[in-house]
């Protein structure tokens, strides 16, 4: 299985110019099976995917995972993936220390990298 594990979308990251649907189509064209949407301190790209992309036939065999790129106050940018049922809005506010972020993510059953 081939995944792009670090995807920024124009819906959720100021450093991206491609919307999530166009990004997914391009990945499919290049033989990818899925993507991890990791917008900066935002789930907007993933939320757009849920509203429109996940329902389209073209994407029926393409997997999109929800992640976030969190901006810590002392450790730079860090990718975070939480279990599907966990909704942690604290991750939308940048500035936790890296050690606090690690504790939070692990307590919620997530992974960090």
C-alpha cells in the first residue's frame, strides 16, 4: 500500500495551494492508495474531504486519514494522529510544549512523530 503521510491542503494550511480533492486525484494518478491530511493546527482539509470527497465514486478505493501538524512552542512542527473517535480541539490551538503534547497525545491513545 502506498500512502502520502504528510499532506497540506489549501482548506487548512496557508502554505498549501491545492484543495484536498485535487490532491487526492493527483495521488491516485501517481498510484497512491491514500493520504494523511496533516494541515497546520487545523482539520479543515479533512472535514472538506468528509463532506464531499468521501462520497464520490472516483475515491471509493482511496483512503484518507485524519491527522494534524501541531506547532509546538519549543519543538517545532509535529505530526499527530488520534483515534477516530477522539476529538481534541486543544490541538487547534498552537503553542503547547513538546513534552505536554506528547503526554496529551499518548493519554488519548494517539501517535506522534
